[in-house]
C-alpha cells in the first residue's frame, strides 16, 4: 500500500507559515472591531505634557498635538491573538489533530509568560495615560521599573537555576562561561529591551515594523538552533504585528500603546536569551538601541552641560523637528534596522557553522 511520507522540513514549514498566516488573518479581522471598541469607550491617547526630565514637553506637543485622541491600546490585538493561537494549537494537540503543541516548557513557556505579564503592566500604564493619572500621565517610572525588574528577576532565576544556563555565545569565539553574572545580564537585557521598544514607539508604524524585523531575525536563529516551536511563536508575533501595522501605518487608525511596546520589547529580550543571541542582540535591535542612547545622551547633556545635543529626543523626533516627513523617517529607520539586523543574523549563524 502506497503511503506518502511528508518531509520534516515541509512539516516545519506548515507549522511556522501556517501559524504566521493564521495570526495575520485573525489580526486583520479583529483589528477593525478593536478600533471601534476603543473609540466607543474613549480609550484614546493623551499627549504627554512633561518630558522625562520633568520639564514641559513643548516641542513634542507642537509636533504631535494632532495625534491626541487617536485610539490606543492596539497592542491588545497582538498579544491576545498570539495567546489565542497558541492555546488553540495546544487544544489541537490535546485532541490528537497535531503531533506538536505550541505550548512547550523549554521553548515557549517563558516567552509567553513574559508577553502576557508585561502586556498587563503596559495596559495599566495605558489606562493611567488615558485617565490622566500620574505625574507624566502614566505609571511613574519607579513602580514601572520595579515590576519590570521583578519579571526580569524571575526569568533570570528560571534560566540560571532551572535551565542551568551560565554561559553566552560570542561570535567567532564560541561559548563564554559567565556563571552567576548571567543573572544581572538577563535582567539588564529584558529591562533595556522593553524600554527601548517603548521609547521607539513614537511614530506611525515605526516600532511595529522594527519589531517585525527583530522577531524575523530571532525566528531564523531559533530555527537554525532546532527550536521549531519557538520559531512558530516568533512567526505568530510577526503575523499579529503585521496585522497591527496594516492599520498603524500613516495615518494610524490606532496606536500600540505600552501594552504592546513593553510586551514586545521584553519578549524580544527573552527570546534573545533563549537562543543565546545576546552578543548580537544590539545589532538585531540597532534602531531601538540608537533611540535609547539618544534619550540617555540628551538627559546627561542637559544635566551636566545644561544644553541639548538633539532638538528633541528620542532620535526620530529630532529628525521630525528638522522637517523630515513622518513616513520618511519610519521607512528609512526600517531600512537601516533591517540591514544591521541581517548583519547580526549572519554573525550568529556563522558562529553556528
């Protein structure tokens, strides 16, 4: 009797591409409904009045006053879509329709926990912004940092003690043992990554597009390391974020909000640690890193030199002030981010050979 044996790579393609397309299709269907719900309940963005140093954000208000009132919390669509598909995939596995579950202790437990936990933190921050609560219309930086740190510490302890990870890969050198230093490194990566995406989320389509690039590179690294389920997880995030981006490109129908930016950033950090890609992570996150550095440089310069380096930080607002159209900044940052991220991918994969 003739039987057709499906090659492993084809099955992998079905899992990964199928998950991606399912997430994109579901997101495209859900987004318009979510936008109307956000409008109905008046969950709209409030333009911040104070800069990160406590001074009046006059330039920012001049540039973005027109965006006040646009629905926010669009990130809800991304993480709920991801959660639904992963749970649905697990259900198919339980009833015997598939031979793999998208819920995997070694590959997706921690990324999924990070995605959902930080999404709820961002959701609270978004509500504070909408309600005008807090000094800067949002959760104050200290409590937000505390909760982010708590999530990062839990993840670091799990990686180091439960999974026994105590080394990092360095391109062209190999594995480098760092022992307990892995814990503070993990904490730093998660906090930095979450805040970097949050800082970059300031122009229509900017953070969404860059997140797709970063998750795409980490998906390729995951697959090269044989982590098929983690690759599918990345593909789901890419699909859901692409659907979000469909409605977020200029003029944006809704914004990601902290519930999207914090969760995507923290999850990127966890996957970078899970795939041992921390050494090339700054390249994968190049634009995010540059945006964050621009804020740090601006704050330090204003504190110690009492003068600005940039007209306005983060960096994308500086170019906006110089007269670059918003879409031009976004697309140029996408191009630069993609080139450097691919360089990081090549360096990581070269080290795997």
